[in-house]
């Protein structure tokens, strides 16, 4: 007896597959209902990331052009702008209405990619738009392999010389962007995420789309905004009047801070996650506005080129759960940590990460004496034996850890002291712990809940096949049995073929749950 899943049940299954693009692509041609569910989820957030993928960007642009209202297409036609579309028929779905995420910079990149192809006289891409009349998917999303094929061929094509584009062509590109964004504003009932980054070295796409029809309704319930600090003030001013539900805000600081940015920050009702990324200007100008949200901000990321940026304002965020500090060089000392931050108690802090530069070890030890008990995630790019001993004694609830080891003993101390540890990232090679010693310690002393090992080789891997084989044999004999995720990142070379065969062998046996290697 033939049985079909109810639409609601089927919808829940597809929602579960939201991040599994490969499976979603495979569902496009099953039938019209499956196609609709797949397309809706794919267009929700997965149409972007187009910088190095000319084939995908051409397809997405063609589909967007086919969705434009007649007045917009007529306007492009009058300006002698002709962009191929996947089909001459009306699109099967209202693709644009499915979007919950818009990336202004990716729209610009998509259009510039098309302009480059047109200038090069590359007519081969026309074949990408051919469509079988019987296909339900319009060929719009059937590009699951495009990313891997195109990125390898086009990595060098992003070095555009925008000064060589004449003014008429620039006007055409801006007009295309304007009409596409206007369509987004009108057709998307409630946008959730907006990326609004502009590169000062590229074409000026500062389109005041906030004034387009439907923009207010589209942007009113925005929950995530990622933008430059120096985009036009009017955008921030207008947004501050009706957009009050932003929970996640990322700001890249350019040469200035636009006047309206503070107004937008102050107007928010429940700001939780803040990321400040310094390039030229720093974040000093907006600190008073952020402090207005000191009770609601729970995640703070600070990224800069040097460590001479103010940090003491962090103590205002008394409910902070995640603190991530990244400076672009290893010798950053984070001087602001030595005084007020050193002894400050963040009662709810669970995640602490220093990607590159770190405070001195004695300062870190004082900090984790006060805050270590609640931490479940700790990432510190610094070696100090006393620091590792302190972590083993003061951070009993860690689930993830990255710190530097040079010997087996300090790693064993960590594994014995942190009995809730589920994942550890270890750097091996040169002056760091030997791979054999690391594997022996992990298999013998890691807690029962441990299930993921991330191995980072800073030099050529010296791991022997017999040692790797022994590790997996011993792991399979642990009680209770738990399969392991094994991730290996090699800076200089890949693992030897023999080692790859061993990894594949134990993956098939179920000892390894997931295995990944990166160069």
C-alpha cells in the first residue's frame, strides 16, 4: 500500500535538513512538493557565498532577474542591460519571498562577476541557463557541485581593478543592484538577517534602500545586522526609528563612525550578541551606547589589529556568557587585562577565547581563579606549565579546551582534572608535544565523555602508522565504548596514505564517527 508523508511531517523533516545542502539538492527533482520544500530552505539563506563561484553567481543572478517585476525589467531593457535568465517562462516559485537573509555585498559581487564574464566575451556560460521544460526546479538550485568546481578556477578573479570600469558601466551595475534590492524589500515579508558591507576600494553601491517600498515592513523584525561603521548616516537614522529587535550586531570599523550608528544601537530592546572588528577606526565612539545594553549583552567578540584598544569597558557586561578577543599578532599582551579585568568576576561566563595574542600567564591564572569554575570552553594560544596546572585545577567543567602542551605530563594533568572534557585541540610538532605521546595520553586518561580530538600539526607529521593503529585499537577497547571524531589539520603536508587507510579502516568499523583532514 502506497503511503505519502503528510506535508506538515515532510516540512519538519526538511527543516531538520536545513544545513545539509547536499541532501536538499538531491530532493529537488523528486516531485513538485519536495522541490518546493527544498527550494524554500535553500533560498532562505544558502544562495550567498558567491565571491569565488562564477557559475553559481551567474545562475542566482539569472534567477533573480527572472523574478524582477515588469517595470524593473523594462528599466534594465531601456538602459540596454541584458542578462540571461534560466527560462523564458514565469518562475515556478516566488523564490525571493523565501529569503530570510540578504547580503548586499554578495549582491554586488554577483553583479560584478557577471560584468567580468561579459567583458571577457565568455559565452560558454549561456549553456548554464538551458533548462529542460519538464524540470520542476527551474535549474535554479541544481548547483550542488558548483562550489568545488568553480572556486578552484576563479580564486584569482577577485582582484578587480575597478578604476578600469567606465562610468557608464558603473551606473549599469548600480542600477542592477538597485532593482534587485528593491525587489527584496518589496517581496520579503520579514527579513531576519542583513549583511551590509561596502568596500571603499570598490564601486560605491551606497543605495539608500531603506526608502524603497516595503522596506520598513521587511526590516522591522530584523534580528541580525552585520555592517560597516561608515555607511551613510541616513540608513542608521531611519533604521533606529522602527527596527528595534536586533539581537546580534557585527560592526566593521572603517575610517569613521557614522553619526546615526549610536542612535541605532541605543534604540534596540534586546541586544545580545555584539562583534566589533577594528580595521582603521576603533570602537571608542560607540562604547557609551553599548553600555546602555549592559544587562542584555551575553556575547562579545573584539577583533583588532593591535592591542591598544580599550578593553576595560567589558566589565560593564555583567551577564556576559561568551568573551572572544582576537588581535592580529601573537605578541599582543592585552595590557588592559592587567588591572581591572584581571580580578573581575563574570558570574555567568562560560566561553573564553584568545585566538592570537593573550594576556600574560600570571594574569590569566588570576582571571581563571575567579572565573574558571563556570567555563565550559577555553581557548588560549599560550604555553605555560603553571597555566596548564591551574586549568586542570580551576576549570572542572570544561567541555572544550585548546591550550599548548610541550610534554605528556601537563596533558595528563588536564585530562585527569577536567572530567567533563568532550573535545580537545592539540598542537603537535617542533617544540610541541609529540603525536605519539599525545595519542597515548588521550586514549589512556581522557574522561569517559570525551569524543573529539583535533590534531593540529605545525610541522611535517611524524606520526607512525603503528602508533595510529594502536591508538584506534585501544580506543575501541575503552569502556564504555564511544566512537571518536578525529580531525587533523596539517599545515605543511597531508597525512601519509598508509595513515589515511588506517583512518578509513576504523571509520568503517565504527570506531571513528567522523574523520576530517585539512591542509
